[in-house]
């Protein structure tokens, strides 16, 4: 996905490297999240998550948590984090960042339960159907537990523009109605919604316009314009077990 450059050669002996390429979606990889777009996204997602995770020490499941981009912050704040991801290189990096209960596991194969909070950031877009993820969140959480996640908004101006550009962008997006209907079916009630990333900057962009767009977004309150927000953050509470 990323092109090998000279700046990456010193990374080759670190955990999380496969076939000469560091794990891409790491907070320290400039081709992943170590750039203006990545730092912006991480701050927005982390701030939202911390508003809802509760006081330490919560038992948290980070679903598809990669190398611990968000999990590391939770551990630092005293939460007990279990992180699962299918990528062994990501798990090696996560353990190196202090997330000792990091497991190579597909979401469908994970069977622990009784968590206080489940987190699923930038994962649902890899699923054509959101039901398996939301159903799993219900299974792992105790009643009253919190589920925090994000989705691409298929009705947003930005998603429609990307679809028209025919640039190979093929992530799965959902409408607010689709997501909230699925949440209701699986025993969740929504407690907060927030939009983000109104900028046109692409993944891994380090343009100064990312910072300018972020200030405009905040000053105009665009994160509250949910129908047109390109990404949507959700916080939900489990009210009942999902119907089988």
C-alpha cells in the first residue's frame, strides 16, 4: 500500500515489520497516522472516546485496534485494555506500547465478554454489513456498557464526491438510518453523535491546509451537521442482549 522510502530503512528491525514494510496504520508511521491528517483524526477520536469510556479502571475491548493507536492512551490513563487485530505485526507493536493483553484474533472468533466498554475505530468501513460488528459489541459488553465507534457517512458531500472521482476508493459507508436501525436491533441506544473530517485532504496528507480546515470545522460547528459530516462518531449504551 505504501511505497518504501529511505526514511523507513531504520525501521526494518523493529517489531511489526513484514517483508521490509513497517505496519502502515501505526501512530508513528508517517505513511499512516504520523502526519497532519493522522494526528487530527487521532485527536478527534481520542477526545470523543475519553468522554465516554468512564473513570479508570474500565475493562475495555479495542476491536480491530491495530498497533494501539487509541489503546495506548487508554492504558496510560489506567484502563485495562484487551486489543484484538488480525495483523500479527500490529499486535507485536501494540505489546511494545504497553498493551500486554493484545491478541491476534478475527472479530468473529473472539469470545470473551463482560467488558465495560467496546471501541471500534476505523474498522466498520471494511465490512459490507455493519451487523456483525455491532452484534459482537453487544455480545462482549455487560448490560449498561458503552460502545464507541465511527463510520463513513454515505450521504455526506465528501463521500459522494469521492465516489464520483473514480479513484479506486472502495470503503463501505452507511447512512445514519442504517446504522441507527442496526443499533436498535442489537440492543443499543445512542447517547452522542459527532461528525468530523470535513477537509478534502487524503490519507497521510501533511498539508498545512489540514490544520486550517480543522480550525474552520471547529469554529463553524460543522461536527454537529451530522447529515453531511463525512465521518460520524457514535457513543451508545447497551440496554439489552441482542435478539438471537
